C-alpha cells in the first residue's frame, strides 16, 4: 500500500473524516485529500503526528512493503489484558534504584529512540524524493507519472478554480466547471480535464486561453465525492496528472434540512372531533452548495394517507436567538371527525429546483 492509501485506511478505521483529520493536524481537507491521492507527501512533523494519532510507526506509513496493522478492535486485546491476573513480583536483591533515577534513565532512553527514528525517517524521505526525480527523468515511455510534493510546496498551479452546481434541467446531475494555469508548461503539451468519482470517470478537452491557462466543463451524475485533475501530455507521451480539487459529502451539501414543532397549541381531541390549531414553527436550513435559497412551503393535513386540508407556510421569521431561518405559522386547518391516530400534519418545502423536502412536527 502507498502512504496515501494507508492514511485513508487509518482515518476510516478510526471513524474520522478528511475534514476531522485535517482539523486534528491543523490542515485543510484538501491537504489530506492530496496525501490520499499520492499527490503530496506529509512533512516530517505531520508524519510524526499521524504516527502518534493512529499508533502506527512512521516507518510503516512510508514503506510500501511494511506490514499494515489491522483496524483497532472494540473491546479486544486491551480488555483481555485487564482481566488477566497480574504476574507475581520477583524479589529484588542488591541495590535498588530510586524512582527519580529510574525516570531519568527512561527519559534518556526515549530521547535516544526518538532521535534515531527521526534520522531513519529523514533518510527514507530523501530516498523517496530521489525516486520521484528518477521517475521524472525516465518518464518518456510511461503513460502516467504523478508528481508528489510536500506541504511546503507552492502547488502545481499559478491559479486554479473549480465550481459545482445542480443542473437546473435535471437535479440528479451536477455541472462542474474548472480552470487552471500550470506553474510549469512545456511546448507541444496537450491538455484535458479528468474527473474521477468512485468507480466512474469522465473527461473533456481543455480549452486554452491567452494567459497560458485552461478551462472546461462537465455534466456528471450526482456522486458523493470526486477529484478533478488537469492532465498534461508532452510530445513523448509522458503525462502529468495535476490535482485541482477534491470534493466529498456532495449529496448532503446540496440538500435542505427541514424540522417542525408546535411552539404553542397543536392537535386536540374532544368528543370524537379533532381540532388542528396553534403555532407551528418550521426550521429550514440550506446547505452550503445551494446557490438559490428560495422556496415555497405549505402545511398539509392527511387523514389515513389522504390530503384533506392545507394552508401556506407563513414567512414570518421568529428571529431572536433562533435566527432568521425559523418561520412561525398560525395553523387554522379546522376540525374533523375520526380517531387522532388517523391524522398526520406535514410541512412540505419545495426548493427552487422543484425538489420536495418534508417534516412532521413532534
């Protein structure tokens, strides 16, 4: 396994996300994504922090042939060790060391081990950089060559951008546009954009511009994560795949959260009749990828699954500590005969793309 594949497996085994791991290391989600794609190699400080965080030696993270530890088991060996009887103490003879001397000796030993590990890691990183340079020199007959860097690198692009939006004609599709200006360009290079999402991939020709940059656009099915690359091919067939951006949790970022609750009043039952009046508060939260936050809403009363009454959601913001995305509606659905269990009140939100989101008050 590569270093990037090991890092990806470790954060998943420890129930983290790219963003959560980046926060623990003080880095962006994009930096972690570059590690996973083997587009960059973590610095020594980050390797040491990953080693501490996941309990894996730095050598194991760097060496492709190093055995990779199994995922942490819940209630596994540690629990068994707690239940095992303690080993009998061996009587000591001769001079016994004081607690302070023992701690001093232990600390010195740990320092020596740490210095030795740092030296080994620096040597191995130097070797990796040498191997990367050799790949660059010998890239003539290789179809695809990746260019790993470190966190201190300025990046492959003088500037780049990527933007995704819902296809207004089909909300099951994404429109992704991108542009990039490589820092290094070669005469005679051809360019295209490549987008990978799960087991699928899409590509399009890159349009050049007068500033030495490229731009393009793709319409793809809704996927939950993807990475987009600028692929540059030289006259000898050598290829550079330059990572522009990686996106994740896409479906959730294009969704809307809707919650509803009775802030006063609510359904009442008396002498076989059910009355539906009161103040119904509705919380509408648009996630960050949606550009158009307009919507329409209504409150619907169902009896045995059949719609029998409705009224519009009133866009009267409650404000104050609840913020501006909570709407209060004075419900006047009326009085109906039947069992209370036969009735359901539902809030229905229709967004600017025609998608419907619903919630029922508690």
